C-alpha cells in the first residue's frame, strides 16, 4: 500500500511539474498582467476626496463592450471656465447619473474676491462605465471651454485570457490534489501534498485578484479632469462712458472726504500748540502797534 501511494504521488508531482513548465513562459513574460494589477492599487495613494470610494465594481456585465476584446480606456480633459461652481456641481452630478463615481479630487486656490486673485483649479479623477465615457466627455464639452481632450485604449485581451487559463489549470490541479490527500495515509505523503496545496492556493488567490482588477479597469474607464477658473478683468469693454465718469467722480469725492478727515484730525490734535502760537502772534502785533503809536506822538 505504501509503495502504491508513493508511486501515485510521484506520478502526480511529475504531472504538476510538466504542466508548470508548459505555462512558465506566459506567466513570467506577460508584464501587462502585473502592471495593471499594480495600477488598480496605486490610485488609492492620490485619494484626497471625502466621496465614497467603491472597492469593487460589477464589471463583467458592463465591461465587455468591444466584441469579446478586453479594452482598458483612459480619458483626459482640460477645461477653463468663469462659472467654476456650476461646472464643479455638473461634474459630480452627471457622473452619478451615468453610473460612475468620484475616485479622487484635489482643489487648489480660493474663490476670487477682487481683481488680481488667481482663482481655483480642480484636479479630479472619475470612474465611469466604459460604455458611457464618450457621452460624459461630450456633455462636459458643453459646460466649459475645452483646451485638451483625449482617450487612450489598451487591449489586454491576450494577458486577460492567459491569466484566466492559468487560473483554471491551477484550480483543476488543486482539486485533484485534495482528492488524493483524502486517501493518503502516510505522514510524509500528507505533508508533501499539503505543501503543494498551499502553493496552488496562493497562485489561485493571486490570479483571481489580478482578474478582478482587470475586470474593474475594463468595466470602469478612468477620466482625469482638470478645470481652471478664469478671473474677470478689472474693467470690461461693456462699461459705458457715463459709468466710467460716475465711478471717477465717486472716487474723487471719497478722496476729498478722506483728506478732510485727516485735516480735521490734525487741527484738533494740534489745537494747544496753535493756541500758543496765536497768542504769541497777537502779543507781537500789539507791541508793534504800541511802538508805532509812541513814535507818532513824539
């Protein structure tokens, strides 16, 4: 019985090694598989928004819109507007209407209050169902001045199905090993089988995670939107001549009023000194007049 078990185990391990050798090139040469898996995690580092972040999507119903091909689409838009608040509200409202959500956002600057203020800039990342990406970008084009717009597509079909095939193969191997483990009686055989099962379980979990990240990236396209607030100029061309004269006259009156206030403050503050100087001047005048009168009498 022991020899029979060892023989079966040896044959099984040889089969696993053979299958692993057949799939190794695809596994280690397929950089895209792991690049996109990392991309799915990297976005979390730029999240400054209080908006809810979805951990997973329902991708397989929404992402396959390219006739069986697995396409990851990424869009970018740069815009300018004087109606910043309206555009900001539209961005958030419209993305929810189309089944998407805000992934991350950052706002720089403050609302302009007077001439010379720089205004605000918005850097926001959206996740939108792939089928609605172009619709959303078109709608945004009607709300602000678009200075740049682009869509990039990446076909990951080969990498996706290669990952899927390897996942299926490892799952079959795991199930077979579990059946053999149930019948094993020798401790050494059990330990070897459990070690191999641990390795296969790790591979299955890793590949499953990669496929889930692919599915999310395919189902929900990423759109990076940059909005710059335009600040109104100091004097618009629509100002009439009468308006300009009126504003200038008001400015002059204000200036005179400020001058009068300053003069009054000086007079009140220096009144004691002015009073002493006035007394001295009066005394001098009286003395001079008195001397002139004496000269006239003599």
